[in-house]
């Protein structure tokens, strides 16, 4: 049975809609489509093109034009009614691809090409930008301001001792090379080609199995490459105005399964914490892989912490780029995740450290919701607040051009929000807005209700909390964001909501350490958002405390899952296919004493998850409220008693009232998928892909 391509939604939509196109009067039906990316998001001056002909034209001399140039020779007639080929020579901006017979125009398709250095839809690029092309393995000096450099290749082989070793293709295959099973029988030497190049001002690497003496043709890829892509995302958080380096791509488990493995420095959240440019880079990287190596069956994301949240954010706001997610050390997103929680922790720690009251480790853990007595989370998170909201974060993000309050107040601000100013905008002083609001937040509310902290501690904590200003300095007033900014956070996909996530298979690895800020409650948050958006979380599987070989197991499981989806040729939506075709043995569960169980009650009893500061303040499990609606203070609403003096302090702490989490947050609205920021902050829908006419 011939394998059916499982194309990303943005490409599949192009192909699937061709039969409904309007025909030119008195001409046979001809359709033109781009296969490597959307026709309006082409990069680098080339695109994999497909022309479909009606049977009546199967033997005709169909000519393909790129504007006025005949490029028919660039295409191959792979079937009597189908031509495919890599069309090169596209200029930046709009080009017109035309199909003709005997001078008659049959169909045209507008194709817009963008520079290899970007951008596509992320908006104006940040400046200054430091190139890293000379970092080893060096690409040599950058050739332009977008840090482009010539692509280079190197080769390695995997030895029988289990190590990757350099190999010169001009030399014989080493005697100690491991042999892999070859398609159709026999074996092949385990040799890997690693491409290193530049895209979207980042450095990328692509690793794929290599057969000595054989080149690459995207129309006839070798059978040992399964046309599957593992896309690696890097963790951490950082706003660096430099090119950076990608995460390693020599992944034995993926390569021996026939995957290409790719990454880019723009997919490392610890260097470039902007999921819009990450989505853009992933799309560009996939286009390049398709045009160089061949059409992809499916793409799986992989990464932990910051690399996990990038997967969630991209899949939710730019569906179709990823088909499966393999997150570890879950975060739901940046803004409602680490950004907000670290600021909350700094607010709480300031209150505790300036209070005459005693807050034991148990008290602090209860306020944070983490359980136990370990307060390393509060200590760590409160210190890391500088990573997000301080314009002078200590990293010199832009070198000597970086902001310094005394010596360079007009310098580059190193905050998370300023790194994404093309999305959020700037004020009249050139500052992006603080993405934090704690007006009405009752820190430690559930801890007080549950009796783990005293009423006096609860009152004291909230009276002293305060907030942070736009320069990341503590202030006695609570922080306040505008309703317009709150709405923008939801609209632009900064808060994952789960609609787009319904269209990917998710297999998450969950730890059990409630004393680390990657604590397991993140998985609860993600499932709560999926259920709120879709009525279920059946496309989400999590494994708790798996053995050390979980990486191999999750890739094997995800590979089988997506292959089953690929084989489903029904017209149903991809979200339906993903749930229906999940293999029966891929279930959520945990390992207890080395044995796997799907008894989730037993898993929870063995590995209890704690909560987090906003749930302890009364928000629901999805903790998706960025700015709450307020309600008046009501002394009778509390299950404990205030003294008159305590109640007076509560009124002073909450002059406008407290959060009403029974109501939606201010500005809540669905994510608008596939936004472009070419025309300014806030974004506008990219619209449907161009089709031939």
C-alpha cells in the first residue's frame, strides 16, 4: 500500500482545496500549489512547486513561467497529470507562477518570497544583532547584517563502541562502524550527515542518515530516511540580541529510527524567548528541509522547560507546524507560567522579608501551594524575576548597547516584554509594557482557609505585597495592566488556551519533585486548559516518573501514534483522527517500583502534585486569568474571623475589591491563529493561503 503523506495543515489545506477553485473560462482545469510552505511565506528564493493537470492535458506541452521566464525544465512530470520541482530564482516580494499551453494562460499563483534572514510574520527584527557564525564548528564570517553564511556539511559515523566519531567522506568507511538494518534487507553503515547553516538570523543544524556516494533529491529521497522530522527546542529563558547556537542534533534514538533531527538557535528559549520568531523559524526550517530532502510525513517537537512551552505555544497559535509534542518539565506558556509566577514569588518574598511576623518554611510553602517545607522554589523564583522584568538583567543582552540606569538609560532593555515589542508595542519612552497584574490577588487565601497560615499572616502578607514597576523595581502599589494589554495577551496566543493544541498528539514526561519550579502541577494546568477548550484532553498523555530510557520510549510511541493518524484517510478533522488513532497501549500512567500502571488514583497517591501561588489565591486549575474582574470586599465571605483592625488593613490593601474568579478574566478571548505583525503590534490574521486561479 502506498504511504499517504501526512502534511502539516498549512500545506495540506493548499492541496485539499484545489478541486474547488474557479476555472478560467473555456480552459481545462489546472492547479498550481506550493508544497514546501504557504505560497505567501516562501523564503530564500526557491519553492517546491506542484502543477496538477486534467487528463485532457496529460500529453500536452504545458509550460510553466516564473513571471516571464520559462522554468518548465525545473519541474519533473512525476505522473502524467502531475509536475513537481524546485523552482528557483524567485525575487524578494511577489512573483507570479503561470501555467500555459500554446500561449493560453491556464492558471496563475502569486508566490511571495522573503529573505533567507527573515522575517516572515514576526514583525520588525530586533537591533542590534550580533552574529555567531564563527563559533565552532565555524561557518566563517557572516556575509551580511542578517548573519547569513554559506552552508557547510560534516559527517560522523557511530562506532561499535556507541560513540559518534568524525568521518571524512573522501576516506573509506571505517571498519568499526555500526551497521543498521537497511530497508529491503541487509545492512547499511551508520553514517550521519550534519548540515550547518543560517536561517532567520539563527544558526541551524540538520542531522540525517547518509549513504556514501549518494546525493539528495527531494523528489526521490532515499528509503532509509523515513521522511519524519524531530525538531528540538532548547530550554531556559533569555533575551539575547545575538545569533546564538542550536542544541545538539546527534540523537541516536531518532536517527536510527529514520528521523531527520533539526534545531536552530532561534528555537532555544534560553537565548531567544519569543515564540513568534520560534514558530517562524520552525516553518522556515521545515521549508528548507522539504526543498532539500523531500516531503515530510510528520514533525515531532521535543524539549524541556523553555523548550516545552515553545512547543505548546507554537502548536496552539500556529497549528500545522508541529504534529506531535514531546515536552518534559512542563510549562504551559511563558507569561502565565514562569513570568507571572516568578514576579508573584518576588512580591511574596518582599512581604515576608519586610514583615515583623515569623513565616516558617511550612508557612511559605503553604502560601506558594507547593506542599512540604522546602522553600527553595520561593527563593529561586524570586531571584529569577530579573530574568523577565529587569531592563538591566545582568546579562548585557545587547553587549555595550544594553540598558544601564545610570550610564545608558536609553540602551536596549533586556526584559522579556521588550524582546517581544513587535507584539506588545512600546510607550512614548520606548518601553514595552509590564505583563503582570496583581490587583485584587489575595496571596495565600487557600492557605488561610485551610488553616496552614494564620489570619494575621494572611492580612500582613497582602498588606505588604505591593508590585513591580516597568523597570522591575518593587513598588508599594499593586501592578496594573491595561484591559487592552490583557486582551492582547489572549488574542496573540501568549496564553495557551487549547484550541490549537487539540490538533497535535501530546506525550508529556512529568516529574514528581514539588520542591523544584518544574513541579508536576504544570501538567494539571495543561490538561485543564485542553478540557476547557475542547471538552476533553484525550490527545494528551502523560507519563509520571518513567525510567531513564523514557526518551526512546516516547519517540517510539509518538512515531506509532502519528503513523496511525497518517493512515486514516477519512475526511474527519485532524483533532478527531488524533484521538481515534491513539494506540491502545499509549495511556497516561506512572511507574511505581519499576512497574507501569494506568491507575491514576494510585499514581496521585504515590506522587502527589501540589499547587501554585495563583491557585492558592483562588484561581481555577487552568490559572489562565491574567487580570481579574473585581468584587467588593465582603467580611462575611471568609470562613474565618477578622479583628476590626485586620479588616481595616484588608480594606487598605484592596481598595477596589478582590478578584472574582467566578467570572472570566478581563480581556479573555480566543487566540487568533496565524497572526502576522508586519503592520505593527497586536497583529492581524495572515488569512488563507493563496491559491491558483
